[in-house]
């Protein structure tokens, strides 16, 4: 299939590469001309602006926008809407607020165009591991573009099948699903990221507790000098708390047991806040998720703990996120 991709950053560029590996044709654009030239050298059709992209695509066109949430995405979708034609589709694969998806889908529908919101998880490792995708929008449009999602997804792989599932592997087993109408994809991804905050915070606090067992605040006879890299490693093997986040933590601790390159000033992407807002709207208690978000606020105002450094190490590991300096 043919697909236009706008935004060739940490994830957009590798989404293009994974699709090209599967035989799909990519028309690529980014403000960074070097990024466009690099991808063109790998087989994509590079274009200098959105108008040129639309001309290079055959109807019905599909354009994937992979830009930061907010103004960059909003402005790009508005420009594309003025260039595209009825029957064409816009895909937003960034971390957009789901209510914005609902508004955009309605606006585009009034002009005969289609909109899919794709909550995309996989970070900087997606090129080789694949991307987990939660997709909202019209089901028939999703099904028409499904070859793209199947190519991007991790596939069934070696993960043992869930007990009770039988017959042909379902889409979710391949690593993608149609979550529902416009906005549903990013809503599911928003909650996913809220859960991610909670999981990360649990690991961070646990390793902080292990490290502080050697504290001078304890009687000497009660102190343990625990080897955190080895504990992370043993937990990866057969433990009920094993996960990719733990894998990334183990990697970071082997490289630097003290995590000295990190200050522990932990940013939040915005989706954690949206998750808490949704919980308030829906009167659903989420004490763990809200505490995890507030812990990040605290980390940016006070000297970071070792646990905060663990959070920063995980964020760098899965998403290439570099710490922001404290104000």
C-alpha cells in the first residue's frame, strides 16, 4: 500500500522503515530536510511540503501524522484537510487527547474525509520489536488500511497463547486492535500510559527501598549491602513481576549501578494527567495512577531520589526521553 508519513522523528522514521521492509510505499515529509533525505536514501519518496505529498499519493490517500500532540499536530491536520479530497484518510499516531480526535473526526466527516486515531506504543525499539496499536475510527476504514497496521504490529511471535483462546489468531494477538469509534484508540492508549506510570513508580519505589537498606539511619546490624543489578536480573527470570520495564531497568543498572548520569527530574508526557482527568469525570478511583503522577511533580521540585533516577532510566530506555533540568 501507499502511505504518506508526516514527522520522521524517533518513532515516525522507524514506522516508515518498518512499513518499507514489508513492501509498502512511503511518501515522507519532515521539517528536517536531512531526515527526509535519509529516508529517501532508504527507498522512500521524499517531499518538501504537504502539497507535494498529496500530489504524490494516489486516491484514496492515507496520511499518517506522527508529531507532538497539540499545535504541531492540530496545524498539520488542518493543512492536510484543505489539500486532501473526499474519501481520503488522516491517521494520527501521536499522543493526542481523545476528545480532540472526536472533534477532528466529525469535522473531517463533514467534508467527506476519514480519520483514525492510533495509540502507538513501542518507543525507539519499534522498528525491530514492532508497535502495539490501539485504533479508533470507522471500522471499514480501519479494515481497508489494516495491511499497514498488520505490518507495523509485532505479530504473534513466541508469546504463549492466552488460555482459552482457540482457532485463528485474533488481531489483538498480533499486537493491534480496532478499539471503537473515533477517540477510542487514544483513550485506550491514554489509560495504557497511566498504568505505565503506576508500574514504573512501583519499580522505582521498590529499588529505592532496596538501596536504602544500607542506610546509616539503620542500626549497623540491620543494614544490607544489596546488589541491585543482580536483584533486577534475578527478578527477570521466573518472577511474577517480570516485564519489559524491568528489562530496561536491569540494562541501566548493569551499565551504571548508581545511575549517576540521571538527576531524577522526571517529566510527564501529558497522558498521565489526562488519565487522572478522565478518572475524575467518570468518578473512578485511581489512587495508584494519581500518586505516580504526583510523584513526578515532586521529583522536579526537590532533589531526586534513587527511585526517581530509576524512572528516568526507564524513560530513556523505552522512549529515548532525556531529562529536563529543574527550574
